[in-house]
C-alpha cells in the first residue's frame, strides 16, 4: 500500500522540485549561453542578473491568447502538447537520483520506480511514443508547415531510434541487466561505461540529440523553411507546454546519458575517503552519502545540458537528406559494429 | 550541369569527413567566445556618443541673429522622401527671405543628408540626435520650434562638413 503512495510523493517532488525548476534554469542558461557565444551579455534586466527572466517568459505565455485554427482538429490540437510533456516527464520514472537512504531499517530508494526490471526498455518505449506528440501536433493543426514538421519529426525519430537502441545494447551486454540501478551499481564497481563504450556513447549522444529535436537536428521546427514546424499553429501556454516538453526531454536524456555512461550518481573515492575520516553519514544508506550522490548526479546532468546548449549555438542545422544519410548509412552500421566489437571483446576477456 | 568530379565533398580529408574533429574545433571556438569580453552596450545607462560624421535628425542652424535659412526651398525640392515643407516670406531687409513655416516629417525622413548637401546657406545640417520617439503620428512632424538648434551645438558636424564634403565638391574635377 505504501509503495504507490511513496511513488506518488516522489513524482510530485520530482515534478515541482526537478523538472519545472530545471526547465526554467535551462531556459535562462539557453539565453545566457547563446548570448555569451554571440559576445553579448544576455538577459540582465529582470531581477538580479536577469534571473527572473524565465518567470517573465512564463507569465507572458500564460497571458497570451490561445488560438486554435478554425480548420484544426481541436481535440488532437489540445492533446498533442499534453502527450509531449507527459512522455518527457515519464522518462524520469526510471532515473535514479541517488541510491537509497536508510530510514529506520527501511531503504528509501531515490527513484520513482527503483526496481523496474525493464528500465531501459521503458526508456526506449517512451522515446518511441514521444513522436506522437509532434506528429499529432503537425497533423491536427491542418497547416502545411505544421504537417511537414510533424512528418519530419516522425521519420527523423524513427530513424534515430534504431541507432539509439543499438547503442544501448552495448551497455546492456556489459551490465547484463535492464535495471537502471543495477547498471549504475555495476559501473560503480567496475568503472564507468564511457571507458568501455566510447563509440557507443558518441552514437547515443548524436541519436539523443536527434530524438529530442535539438540542433543540429532540429529539422521538425526548422524556421527558415517551415516557419515554426509542428508548433507553427500553437500559441500561448500550449506553445509553452511544447517548449517545456523540449527542455524536459533534454533533461531526461541528459539524465539517461549520465546514468548509463558516466556512472549516474556514483562519485568515486570521495565517500570512502570521508568515511575513512570518521563521517558515518557517508556510509551506504546514510543521508550524507545520499545528498552527495544527488549532488553528483545533478552536476553530471547539468554538464550534459550545458553541452546540449553549447552544441545548439555552435553547429548549423543539417539538411534533411544529410540527416537521413547520417542516420541510416553511418550511425546504424556503426552501432551494429559497436555491438559486434563489444561481443567479441567480452568473449575474449 | 552535373558536377561529379573534384567537388567540395571529395576534397575533404578523412578526418573532415567524419565530422567529429571539426565539430570539436567549432565547439572550441564557441567556448572561447563564451569567455571573451562582451560587446554589449548597456544603452540607457551607457549612451552612444556619435562623431561629427554621424547623420542623425536634420536640424536648422540657429545663430544669434536668427536662423540661417533663407527659405530657398532647395532642401524641400531635393528631399527624396518628400519630408520637408517650406513656406517663405520676406524680411524687412532687402532681398531677404525667411521661412514662415519649416516642417520635417520625421516619419518620412530617411536620413540621407541630401538636404544638408544641397543647402546653399549651410542652414540645415544633420545632428547627432538619434532618439526620436513619438506617441502620435502628428508628433512626428517637427516644426521650427523643434528644428532650430544653436550653432554652438553643431560645431562637430560643421567642422566635419568643411573637412570633407565641401572640399571634395569644390576641388578640381577630374575629367571622366
Ligand atoms: S534650409 Fe537651406 S536649402 Fe532649405 S530652404 Fe533653408 S536655405 Fe534653402
Ligand atoms: S535627410 Fe534626406 S530624407 Fe531627411 S529631410 Fe533631409 S533630404 Fe529629406
């Protein structure tokens, strides 16, 4: 009985403690970093250092008129942003933010669904469903730009999902488990996956950028050709929800990257060192260790988010045929090769 | 024509073809830009002070005796945007005229500076004023009250004109 209630509580904490502040921090740093790269200063008027800029943005979006085109299918037009955000947030269910806290002999795991034995599979399934949000948005708007954007996102996401999944196969072969916590523990014991799977990580990184529709793969919303892509006909908070979903998806995939390739919440040496100094709270199950783990994990995720933004403002958008060529002719064979090499090396050692 | 040989793509080396090193180079460049000094001018606090060469709002030169303009109407005639209206009347002095009405429609003006160039009296010059905000369209039509500016404030521009514009125009013309 307590399990579902606990999961619900964790979900609420996660939504209001992680996703929303995380997304607004992303919006702020997206503006700031883009400005720095352009030799500008970026927002600095709203509040100290412009820190209230995301709030101003949200208030603006909330106050704007919500326009539904007359020819649109209003039900699906309404549903599409909800699908997008729901899928993006659902991914967090399998992400462990830390290992566990010992509360009166009971282990409180720092993940919504800590023992999902199909964790990675669930992640892949969710990324597949995410395409519905964009495609439905494009189709239901009944506008040619939106439709083109929606179709692009469909073909792009389906193409890159294969490489994404195959890149993960290498990780799964090493870990021998689909359970995310298990994979992290494995890395804590035997070294982070990035050292065993460098090629797999690069493939996963590229595919993840394509999956989240971020530059250089943001073709579904390519402004020069498609006005705004799938969200051309969206305004007000519905547009805001798409925006939020994009950032939530970015955070989610950064979290997955950190978890699967960079040891998740694992921080080498420091906890052992602190326990050696006599701080019992840093032993497994202690509150100190849990906080340390959450901090480590946050730092790793923040780094990947920074890379996301950094890449966006550095690299120009791919052309559509180049995108497809990269996905099918380069990444897919490479990920197969990666699986083969991993298999051979595992047999040898 | 279909070009198949020696295309840009074929000239790329192997390392350029696999993108990644080049991407890393590009990321390095933007990382450098991130920490480089910024160009932004914090406008209302940090104002831009133009040189004499700046073409801001055209104004009429006001001397102690009064305006220089003799209401010849050349500026109004040359203005490509049809922004100037001049109505003339005579002064007490012989053969002298002055503008009873002089209006520049700042919603039309394109800051080309032709009026300044054509004026025989150096009576209309481009100022350094670039802050033109109106609440109504009617406010965009500036009359003599707003146009007349004491000559002391326009020294930069007048010096600039003497240095460049008139000299070039008055100099010996090359046969072309
Ligand atoms: S400003 Fe100069 S050109 Fe224009 S009417 Fe007066 S004297 Fe003539
Ligand atoms: S600057 Fe050009 S457009 Fe403006 S009033 Fe003078 S001649 Fe007309």
